[in-house]
């Protein structure tokens, strides 16, 4: 049995014996360039058509918008010695903390870290203002502390740790010492009772005046004619009012005769119309 050799494919063909090798290579080089150019054209067309879809799928990182986190803390009141160093004032403060650079999960930790510094800062300022203020005048200390906060150390107070910055704004109120409150309580009770009595007397006077106006309404004003007649009339206990005419009195007019009747002798004839 004789074996038949298989037909070699295009890639396995070898130049025939005696064929020039340069012509075979030239033909494959031309074909390769033609296939490469066709592939580049197809790739460029595919890329141009796919670019709009790829632009929609591209990842774009938007700029981070800073978010301000706010927290309020109201710690224990600060005891500040008053004038005489016997009694104290109670300074209560509410601290408002805000930051745009702190991460939300670490915000509370930073506030706890800076809270003690802010409390010490306010305590030094309050002690300096309360040296000359009597212990029963918390309003004076509040005014002095507010002025010191506005002029000497204006808020917001800034604190920083690394790249994280915080702003703190204290809101301050001043209260009496409990011992001073007990001493002032009888005085204020008496003062409140006196003010209540005074308000009660004033209200009673206003009510009595209103009732008197309701029971005795004012007289209605008289007209000009009635007032003139009252002035011309004589009063029971006064002299008779004299009357002097400004013009001489004229004689009364003569009676006119009826139509068709002749006037009496001695009477003037009526004027002809």
C-alpha cells in the first residue's frame, strides 16, 4: 500500500526546489503589511466607537466636600473665689466644638482631649474677673466675664493636633454660691412681699378710678346757643345783667291794606310795584 502525502497548508508550503527565496519572502512581507494595516483600521474603528461607552465607565474621583461636625459639652461648673476669698461663684459654661478636618469616628476623642484645656482657659479668665466682685453680685461678674471674652480672649478658641483643627465657643452663665443664696433668701422674700403689696394697691386704685368714671359719667358739652342763653340769663345769686342796644330801635311797620281797599286817611300809600 502506497502512502499518499498530505497536502500541506499555506503556512507549511515551502518554496519549490530551485525557486528563488527572495520572491517568496517579498510576497509574505507584502501580505503581512496588508493584514497589519487592515487590523489597525479595524482597531481604530472599534476604539472610536467604544470611547463614548468607556467614558461613562471611567472612574472619576470627585473633590471631597468638607463636612462640619458640631458637638456641645456642658461639664461641671467652675468654682471661682469671690471678693474676700470666703464665698465662690459657680460659672457654668457650654462649649460648642466644631471641626471640618476631623473624622466623625474620632471627633469625640479629640473633644475629650481638648476639653480640659478649654476649661482651664476659662477658669483663669473667670478668676481674674471675680477678684473684686462681691459674692452677692453674680450679674457684675457675668458682665465682666463677657467683656473679657470679647476683648481679651475672643472666641472661637482654636486647637490643633497634627492636621486636625478644632474651634471652641463657650457660652457662660454665673450663679450664686448656695451659702450666699440661703443668706439672701429672707431679704428677697420680704422684697417680693412688698412689691406684691404695692402692685395690689395700684390695681385697687385703678379699679376704684374706673368704677368712679362708670358711676359718674362726665356731663355732655352744651351747644353754643344754650351756652349763650345761659350766659345772658341772670343767675339767682348774681346781679341783673344790663343790656345796651348797639342800634336805635326803629318804629314798627304800618299795616298794609288789602287788595282793592283804599288806605285810611293819614296812612301813606303803599309803593307801586
